[in-house]
C-alpha cells in the first residue's frame, strides 16, 4: 500500500515517488496547495475505492497522516 | 480505476512518442493509458507531461480557452487539456477564479480580454445564478416566476452583448440542470411552475439567445447531467468543502463535451464513416456463415446490429458520407444488399465500397481518393484489432474505432466522442447522401455500359499464346526474374530450369505475346502449369506491367481451361503468395470465380476452379491465336 500511496502522491503533486517519506508534509511541499490537496484526496479515493469525509480530508496534511487515515479506512 | 501497479511501460511509450513529436502515436498511447486507469492521477500525469513537452507539439491546433464559472472549475483544466490533446488540439487555459465571470465580462480591462481568447466557456450553476428557482423556490411561489424569468433573459442578453463589444471569441454557455431535489416533492411535476419546468424555460430562453447572437452556443449541461445522473454528477461534500460541486470522476465527461465544440470550431468534424462488415454491420462472418447465417434482425444479437445500422443511417441523413472497407467476396456482399431482409442500410447509402482481400489501409486511401477527401476526415470502424492496428500504423491520421465485443455497445462507442458533430446543418448536408447516390449510380451506369470492355476493344489487341520454345526461352526466363507486380508466386527461374520442364510431358509452359493498335509488345506473359492427379496446377502466372489492366489474363486463364479440359483434368488450381509488390495480381483468381481453398498464416492463398461448373471463357474484347503444334520436340 505504501508504494501505491507514494505513486499517487507523485503523480498528482509532480514529485519523485522515491523522494516521498515521513518528511513529506503539505506545508513544506510547494505543489501541495489547496487545489492539489483536493486532487490528491480524490486520486486516493479513486485508487483505493474509499470515500473520505471532510474531517478526514482535513486531517491528511502529510504522507504519514495519509497512511494513517487510509489504513484506518481500509483495515478498520 | 484499478489497483493494478502503475503501467510504467505504457507511460514510457507515451512519453517517448511525445518526445519525438509523434502526435498520433502519443495520442494513441495516452488513450491506452486512460483505458487502463481513467482516474485523476493518470490525468494529472498525462497533463503534466504535455505541459513539460509543450515545445514538441508543433502540429497541434493551438486554441486559447477561458473558463468562467460560478464555482470552482479549476479541476476541469487537466481533463480539458488531456482531452483536447487526444483530438489534436493544444489548449492554453485562462482561469480567473470562480465567481468572477460578471466582472471579467463587464470590465474592458479584465484579464479575460487581455488573454484574447478564441473560446470563452461560461459555466454557471443554476443554483448560483437563480436562487429564486433553486434555493428560495418556496418563498417565491406566491410571487409567480414571470418577472424572474424575464429578468434572467434580459441579464443574459446583456451579458452576451457586453461580451461581444470587447471580444470576437466564440462563447459557449452551459445551460442549466434542474435541482437534484424538488421542494414540492412529487407535486413538482403536477403544476405549471414546478422547479423542473422553470429550469426548462430558462434553457429555452438561453437557446433563443444563442440563435440570435452569432458565435454564441449553448452547451447542453442539463443533458450531460441527466445522462450521467445528478446523484452521480454532483459531490455534495465537495460542494461545501471546496465549492467544487461536480464530482471529480465526472469532470472528464464535462471536458469531453467542451472538446466536441473545440473540434467543430477548429474544422475537425469528420466527413466520412468507413465501416467493416462482418461482426460490424451484422453478426458473424459472411464467408463462413453464409447469407442465411449472419445475425441481423429483431432478435439479439441481430437486434443490436440493426440498432447500429439505424444510427449509421442517421449519420447518413446528417450528411456524413458512408463507405465500406471489408475483406469479403464482393459478390457475396452484393447478395446481402440485394436479398437480406434485415439490411436497413442499402447499397445506395454507401458512396464507395472497397470489398476485396487487400489491406484496409489501401481501401481507405482509395476511398479518400474517390471521394476526394483527406484521410484525416475519415473515421474507420472495425471489430478486428489487427485491422485497426494495420490502419493506425499505415495511416496514423485516420481516426480509428475498435468496436467492443458486445454489439449493444457499438452505438455508444461510435457516438461518444461526437466525432461527426457540427455546429451547422445545411440543406446541402441534408442532400449530401442523395448527391453521392446520384454520382454512384452514374458510375455504375458507366460500368454497366461496358466502358472498360469498350476500352479493351478499342486497343484492338491480338494475343498469341504459344508453348515456350528455343526462341522465346531467354525472354521467358528473364520475365520470371524481373516481373514483380502481376506475378502470383514470384519464383525465379534460370533458362536451364525451364529447359528441364520443357522436356516433361506433365508441364505446360506457355508464353503470351500481345500486339495492339500501337504496335507489337512482343512476349509479355508466361504461364507454367503442371498436370497432376486429374488437376492442372498453376505454378507461375505472370504479365509484364506494361500490359496489365487490359483483360489479357482472362484469355490466358481461358487457354489453361481449354488445355486442362483437353487433357481430361477436372480442376485448375493455383496459389497466390503475397509479396510487398504483387498487389495487382491478388484478385486474379477471385475475379475469375475460383473458390478459395485456404489461407496460410503467411498470407498465401490457394484457389481452385471446377471446370465442369464455371470454366473461364474466352473474352470477346481481343483476338486470340494459339499454336497447336508445340511439343517438347520443338527444342531439338
């Protein structure tokens, strides 16, 4: 799952998948603006066939938080 | 949307094609990528590569597009860039931010006019523009809606006029989708001024405005939403969170609707539809299943093929030229047209028929030539991926449609991209089918009047068919070595090899000489055939390219039939070995009603003619002399 998440982030935010790690956070990533945040959320929803509610959308502000929220979603 | 790993090789092929400036291949690879995964990440990737490599897209049509909206429409930018690219259009997008459309249009110094767009899209949600009808309907009920509707019409007219004072661009205006929920519930449809009906009246007003104002067109947003279903179209979560009411996975469809206009406005409307026959206009393979076995009629799957024919007929009525490219026996196909009762499409609806065993790309070239249109105006439809691939490789500018397995999906597949859509429909369009029909009938009349045979006759040809002998030996061997086009097997022989054969009573070696009104052409043809177990087996059959297309081969085959009958053979057999050059000979046996026995994987075909049924008769357009006395002894 982690590689898949990295690949989605890489595609949407125009990053190198290999450079994505726990230090990848919204505030310090230039291409991760509010528009691309929505794009990223929807791309993750499409990729993993899930739907996030607004509080989850707002909580996913970094690669780590995405893994955490998505993990909860997928594995309960 | 898939969970499969990233198709890296497909992406690589796309980027490579883009880098070398191969627009057609890049577009095909992009389509393949989207077939794999049409999600947002794929669109993001394609869009970014297009923008990164924008300098290597010289052959695309540039188009400046401004997107004005009442909601956050930024998300449509990437799908719009990608879909435009698939249609050969390179767009530059201006996005002033949502809710700015009034200011952008009314301020002469706005960024919109500085951008000098070719096309301006005005995407306004009804709920944003007309709260009286969408949100506050219950409050407005008492007032009636006449004043509201009138104000709407005046405002939009005013907006269009203001825009036109500052810009000559084409203006595309979304019409309005009715609200998802009706405030009066099931009563909405019962009364004169239900919400749905009021929105319809807004749309009627808008359509009238579009008719009155040149280069202003209505985009049928209401139709788009209803096709996909309002419940799927809108994302209420994103409406509130990001003022982005349209669900992300619907945006490619919105983009696709706009691109239909881009295509029409940049002159890319397709003019001609070329269809395959087997498993396309009917189910099954005519050559195998026979006319009684093909599926076409009122029962599935025949009903789905009939439905497909009906939609193609509608295209014909819209002025789209129809043509056929099929690998079939022309006579079998004619029979379907004349006697299959399920055929909605008739022979006269097709302006051009290419029914033969040659390459489909050749057929398309010929169709384009006969109709005097460019191949880029052709849409080619086939169920066979190999045929699609052959055309794509040979004629990349042809738009191809590979039909899905299920015939009920044919209509949707053909029409989904609006390839034939146009923004006008003239009297000439309506008559076009008729005009081509008349032209076609005139041509058929010329054919029936024996024009070709008239031409043959006018040549006053005298053909001499003679056994190969010492004096003709050198020339005959030379012809086997040199002749490429009208040559069934292209086997090369030396003089001594021919001499060996001349000694054998089983071999028939016959040279063909032609004299015509312009002079003596000398020896121009050769046949070598062998009697074997009751059959005459043609191994070599060739004609110099100087004299092909004159019906001489008919006389040569008639001669072989006569010789075979004389020696008691019941059949004549032959084969055609395809080479890149022997195109002119490929239909030799078929034209003379030989039966096709088999085809090998290398494209070699075997043919047989039963002499008791249908021997080749002497043509009456030339005079024939044969030598009766040639024997192997002539050598000595």
